[in-house]
């Protein structure tokens, strides 16, 4: 094994993406152009969703997985990055409706600003336009791949929604949900970046596998941040998973570690039969080492992502993609050290 170490010297995703400024600028310009494609009545709403304040992890994966990430922006990669970002934005609009979240990226969610009914349809419009852009590639593979991934993302959200307020969620169920709803879009971002750069099928497959494991790790981190994060720093409403009855990994681990006599109370709260007691659950998580248990799962997925890149130490994207693993480790450390 000749692994490129992910040292974590960059502490944020933005610092890793600093070399992508021309690519992100091209993406922003392209997305702004797309607003005119929406009907006049909803352009302001689309514009509100297509903002530039997010981390843009998925578009960055498209660029970083391509072979020209240090050169001039490739128009095909810019279009592909726009496709995955629009799909992602659509999922966020829908997520915030289901979570009844008020804050996203330090401002009102679309559901809060326009109402949940209009927001549902706005998310649908974003999905539709993403597929419209995907269909404009000369090869049908892009549209087929994005369409399949979009279906999987929606399926993951549906499964999670159907399991809300239920205690019948296993670890396998949880992994299946996050594989569909989060990891799939990370995977397809890496797949498209590599595929559109004309590299070997083997390399494309390994980079896509990297993206999948990174996506799983990122979602587990995000679920952990819902309990241990800082709302102002993260920029979105926290505590919504517990409040909405999502049985995420921190709650699954807490349930496993609680004495049997105390588990019934947690289930009552998850199922909505009594109000959730967040302060008590956070205290129990600290006492029972829940953070450490969940952190270990994030680290395992990060290691699997790194292993996918092991055969390609000399490929240009490898060190930059590896840095993303280091950043995620730093982010986990920041949650651990939070007072």
C-alpha cells in the first residue's frame, strides 16, 4: 500500500477547495444563467435556493475527481457539477419541510419563507431542471446515471420518512438509508468527474467507491453534529433529528448503551408519545461514550474511502481527494472538543 496521507492540515472544506476558485466561479455563473430557464413566476424562488453560501462539496467532488482540476474549468464538468448541486439543493428543500427546520445556511429555509406546499413544488422544479441539464450531454450515460441516482436519493428520503417515530430501525436500516440519501450523490459526483475526464474504467470505479464511503462518513458526522454541534457555526437548525423522530446512529448507539430499564423512555420520546428531553439525552450520551462510538464508525468509513484510492497514488486527484478525509477528521475533532 502506498497511501497518500490525509494529514488534515486543511481544517475546512473551503481550504481544500481554494484551488477550485475558477471552477466554482464558472459553476456560480452557470447556475445564475439557469435561473432564467425557470418560469418568471418562480424565478425569485429558484434564485433564493440557488445561493452560493454552501460548502458545495458535491460539485467540488466533480471537479476534484476530474483530471484538470488545476487547469481551466472544463465546460462538461461545470455542467455536471451544476446537475449534482441542483439535485442536492432540491433534497435540502424537501428535507427542511419534513424536519420543520427554520434555518439553513444561516437564513430562513425555503419552507419557512415560501410555505411548505410551495417549497415541495419548488424542490420538484429543481429536480426537473437538473435532469434537463443532464439530458443535454451528447452521451445518454450522464442522464441515465443522474436519473438513477436521483431516484435512489428520493427512495432513501422516503424510507427515512416512513421510519420516523419508529423504534424498528436497525443499524443495517440506518446504513441503507444514508447510503441512498447521501452517499449516492457523493458517489455519482466522483463518478461523473472521472468519467467525463476520459480515464480508465477501473479508476472511475475506485473514485466512485471513494465518494460513496466519504458520503457515508459525512452523513454520520452530520448526524453526530445534530447533537454535538454548534448551530451558529454549522449554520442550520440542530436537534431536528431527535425532535422529528429520526433514529440516527447517535440515538441507536445510545439505545444500545442504556440500561434496559431506561430504554423504554427513550423509545417513548422517539415515537412521539412524550416530549423529547434533549438535555437528559445529551447528558446520557456523554456519560455512556456515545460520541466515541459514533466517531469510530466515521473513522472506519474514512479509512475505506482512503483504501479506494490506494491503487492510484500518482493520479492528480488522489492527494486532493485524500485531503477531504483529513478535513472530515478535523471536523469530528472540533465536535469532540466543543465545551
